[in-house]
């Protein structure tokens, strides 16, 4: 899940944004018709993929919180939902490669631009296309996310011990609020921290008699972080 979301973000960051900056710098389009259609496809593909992956994450969390007995079945369907997200993003972005093309300015033949002129038979068809793209790019993901997280919030509110919640330190409440607001920024750090597996060399503690001494021998120590907030420390003593 994290890999797919990272790919979607990288597509927008390192593919779409540099091309948009270059296009804005040159004003005119100088990369040809094929590049025009490819850019038009990528401009929407990354956005569609990010939105659909957020929908998949919302559905996964919905089942994890409200349908814990069906988590196994939901995990089995996760791979299928990921494939659906990728295929839906491709299908929703393909029309961009068909309607965008390069045209020359009628009064300035040397000026070319990547546009959608003359791609629709009438303004009504263009309006229908734009509205449909808006619905699938923003409305559908937004409604799905609101419904999933709204259901989770209602369930937690109904089960919550209000008196215990009121005893929480205000500073802790403020920290949680900031964390929620900065969720998009903090997510990569949290995901990376709790899924990283690293091997370190470290000293080991060996009991001697009634005390404990720290040896300088190096041991292979693997730290495996498993959410939620559980840490398992495996220490392998070197063979003598």
C-alpha cells in the first residue's frame, strides 16, 4: 500500500511538476505532438491514482475498525482493490491523450501549443467531459473518504469514555490536533519508521553471577517494528 502511494506521489513530483514548470517557462509547446499527449495523460494519471489509493486506504481502515472479524477477507481483497485503482486511473486518464494535441497559431505559424481545440463536437460534450472528470477525480474519492472516516468517528464517539477523554492533558490534545492537521506530511515518516527493518551491530548484555556486565562483542541485532507501536528486539549471539 505504501509503495503504491509513494509511486503516485513521485509521479506527480518528479514527472508532472518539472514538465509543467518547463511548459510555463517556454509558454509555447516545443516537444511535439507525442510528448503533448503523454504529458496530458500523466497530468491526470498521478492525481487519479493518488485519489483512488486514498479510497483504498479508507476502505481498509473502515474494515479494520468497524469490521474486525472480516479483516482477513478485506486483506485478501486489498490486492484486487489496488489493481482496480491502477486500472481505473489508466482508464480515466486515457481520454486526455486523445483530446490533447498540438496546434499552430493561425496568425503566428511558428507558435505551437498543446491544446484541446476542435476535439469536441460542441461545448456541451466538453462540459460533460469536464464534469465527469471532476466527479471521478475529486467527488467520488471525497465522498468515500468522508463516509468511511465518518463511520469510524461515529463508532469511536459512541464507544468513547467521555470522562476519561476530558482528563487528557490539554497539551496532549493540542499535539494530537497538530498531528491530525499535518497528517499528509507526517504519514511518510510514520509509515517508514514502523515498517523499516534495519540491522545494527551492538554490544550484548550477559549475566555473570548476581550482576550483569556489558561485553564488547558485536552481535547482529535486528529491530522489527510492527504497528500498532509494538517493538520486537531479536538479538543473535555470535557463535564462539
